[in-house]
C-alpha cells in the first residue's frame, strides 16, 4: 500500500513539475536564441594595451568596468553618460571601442570618430566622414582614415583633408573594396602599412563581368538593379593591387605575375619594415599558388617564396603573420601535408621551421608575445567538434592553453602572460576564465542556464561510419523533453553538407538552432550529419567532393538515414529533409536522386545547376563545364525532376546575390515541363538569408509545411 502511494506521489510531482515549465514559441526560438537566451559573458572584453588591466561593459553596454589580472577586482572606469557629456555626443553604446594606448581609446558614431582620455576625462573629434562613405579603415596610429565612395578610394589625413587615391570614371573599375566575392579569406580591400607610409588596396576591373538583373519592387514602376556576377566559366574580374605612397602622392600597381589577368591576388600583407608586400597569387584553375614578394616603393616583383600545387585545389585563406615587429620572418598556413599547419619562413624564402605537425587543422592565429617567440593559435585538437587554443614556440614546442573541451575564444594580454578564455561546451552555457603564464586558471564568470524553467529536449553527439566504411562522421540527434523510447517518431534531417561549414560543435546546444528544439517539442526528432566535404577534418576529408558535388555527401547522408532507421523509436516512413544554400542543393538532390528516402523536403536558396554559380567558389570544387561536363550534368538537379515522389517546397529571396533566382526558376520550369507538382515561395527583396521578423515567417512556413505533409 505504502509503495503505491509513493509511486503515485512521484508521478504527481513529475506531472506538476512538467506543468510548471514554460514553453517557448517558435517566434522566441527564432529571435531570442542570441538575445533573451544568450549566456552571460563579460561583454566587450578587451585588454588595455601595455598593461595587465582589462575592461568589459555592463548595464546594457553603458558602463565600462576595469579590473587587474592580478586580483580581478572590478571597478567602474567610465560611463557612456560621462563620455557623451565630455564629447557632446549621443553615443548609444561602447560597441566598436578600440584602445589606442594605456589611457585613451577610439569610439565612433555615425561616421564621426572621437578619442577619449581616461586620465583627463576629455576627448575630441579626430575624423568625420559622410554617411555615404564606406569601408572606413584607420591606420595603426589612428591619424589617417581610408574609405571608399562609390568605386573610388580616398583618405582623410590627420588635418582632416580628403585626399583622392583613385579617380576612376569607369564604374567597372572598383578600388578599396573586397575582391573575389570574399573568397580566399578576403574580407576587405584597404591595407595600411605598419607606419602609415603607404596605403595598399585591391582594385578589380569588372567591366567585362556579366550583369545579373535583380528586381527592386519598392519603386513604381519596379526598378532593375544590375549585379556584377561572374558565373563559372564566364568572364571574371581582373584584379590588381595598388600601393599609394603618402609622401609622393604616387601609386604603383601590381598585376598578376603570371600575365593571366584574371588570376587571383589574395592574402595581402605588409612586412613590418614596410619594404615589401606579400601576395598569394593563384591561377584561375585554383590548383597552383605562388607566394610572391613585391617592392613596396616600385611595385616590382622581388621573388617567389613558395609554390604549392594540388590536383584538387589550393586555397590560401590566411595572410602572412609576422610575430616580431622587428623582423620580416613570417608564419604561413599550409595544408600541403594534409592538415592546415604553421610554417616559419624568412623573407628570403628559407623555411626555418615547420612549427606544427598536427593531424588536425590550425584555424586562426590570435597573436604572439611581445618579443615574438611564442605564437597563439586556434585549432580543433583531436576532436573536430572542439575549437581549442594552443601556443607554439619558434622551435616548434606546442602547448595546449585551454584545459576544457569545448569551443573557445581567447584574448591575450600585450605581454603574452595572461589569457582570457571564454568557452562553452555541451554542458556549459558559458564560462570565463583567466590563465596566468603558468596556465593556472581563475574563474571570472559562469553563466546560468537561460533555458532552466523551460520545456526543452536533449541533444546528443555521436559518430557513424561514412559511406567509405572507415571515416567517422559526427551526428547530432535532438529529442523532445517528453521523449518515450516506446513510441515511433518522425524525423527532420537538417542538412548543409558543403565546404567551410560545420553544423555540429561541442558548444552549448551542440551548435544547433533553438528552432530545432521547438520542432522536437512538436513530437519530432531533429537529426544532422556533418558529411565528408564539410569543415575542420583535413584536406582528404574535405576534397573528396572535387568535381562531383553532391555525390559522396548524399551517400553519407543516406548512411545517417540508415542509422536512424535502425533505431526502434524512429518512424522510417516519416522522414523530412530541410536545408539552405548548399543545404538547399543537398535537399533537392536527396529528394530527386534518393527519392524513396524522404516524404517531404524544403529547400531554401538552392543551387540547382552549378554552371550558374559564381566562378571563385564553383570552379574550385567543380572546375568548368568545358573541363568537367560530366560532373556538371551529374550534379544538376534539373536532370532528375521526373524522380520526384515526395512533397517539395522551394524557397528563394528575390534579391539573392549569392545563389541567384535563376537556379530556382529553372528548376520550377523543369518541374512544369515534367508535369510534376511542387510548391514555391518567394521572399520579395530578401537576399540570400532571410533575416529579422521575416525569418519567423520563414521558419513558420518551413516547419508547418513539414508537419502538415509528413503525417
């Protein structure tokens, strides 16, 4: 009798607890993951230069706190209200603040730049640019501000005089902006030399690049907006590098040394002494790369330091890193031994030392210590779902700095003796630590779990074997909070599958979007596989896709499906698939080429035929139709429309400048010709990613479609 009472009471408590838990809406799941549910962190953490003090912001980024690494006792340094009072401004936050020296920093508002001194509690306006000015880039001393207006490059000198670096009337010649459609790690087009004697810049001549038409519906009548879009195998932009000499007011230009005008000029860097510019030059086929040195004053070619070739591709993504401000010796990233490792060279081209010899990729150099004897870098470590931080000496002695598994971001003090580490992992929303030179850690902040009190399911990372039978693939399975292993659940497979992306990480929520947990609460399992071809697994893993995009990726996704069907609680007849961009290509490919697998699919912004994609990315992975027609025919989803069996929804932003609308329109036309019914939904004026409140509409559309058609 007593036993029955205890069991009944336990059940009552469980049900009562369940009833008290809050549920989050799809609106919250889409909009609040990085807001209301964001983990607590030391917002805006920065080291004050040449000190062991650091700052961070509190009270909605309106108050700056300072602490010393030796005791971590925080005190208020300055408030936004005090700065606004001193400057006569209406700054809304400290966002974008940058320290100049130990007592002063740079802060900006609407193109106006101010300095503020902590000691004198005063400041001044040092530069102001117009609202139409773009790509504002200060030199190291914060005296000269470079910027672009339309297709030309200018700078304001320390006297606030506007100096024209280029004056091109031909709108097809563009200076000072990012080139190569932001491939090869390129994210900007302006490069001040270390002592501000020179201003280097990218220039692209895109006069012969085809115009792609986009429709602006916000005007009456609708207006044509032309986008320069170099498609695979078509005419592409022609790059140059200009070097403007501030003393003489003259510019010299560097063209590709190969003489091939549309080869790529990438990863530009200055030597510390300002004598040389280093440029990684890549042939258009992207299988032959030269790291070349040029004379900064004349623009003349000096020497080639190294050359790398690969039958699949060579992809430089990191400029040369100079660990010591007094030396032109530099560190270079290379995948030539199968994993991205670090190599130490002289400017004359002699390899001094291979610094790392890891069987996992180095991803980013964070910095070096004051005398340049230690370099700090991010790498996955043996478990590819992590992102750890290491240091390595110039002799190649490597040490792991971060002690916890997870995804880490580390900031290093000027002297290289203190390491601020902020990380999360599967069970840790966020934790902030401070390591000393001996790597002893003190805890600064541990975030509470913002999902406590909410009804939220579980996520688990496992591995399965790829279709090759040997390679491990990481998988993530999200289950509902009331999961019952005796029931049968439908599954949504969320897929990306392409290069430079990794969906599964050892971070909080395991890299998943919160809407996936909302979907699980609707009685679903949500499953993801990072197939071969995805990121952070080394060159062999990633290059298996070359020339045959979609083939090995699909086979690995099917291995994921086979694993799902082996689980007793999976309803193998109710599988859905959804993805965006490359994931949209994968979704349409799976629905058409593995047509018995999924009952319903939703493909957003999909590539449907690679011949309509951009040259820089597409030719790296597929070559050109002239070289690989068989591969293009095999990958084109247009060739498989007759195979469709399930329900398919296609979605596209009408102003998509990454995957242009031609992809989806052409596929829809093929479905019409084949008398196949599909659904199509446009997002007017949206680019490649649908953002803001429109994204709530998008995810409601996607998930409702899956739920309704997967019953």
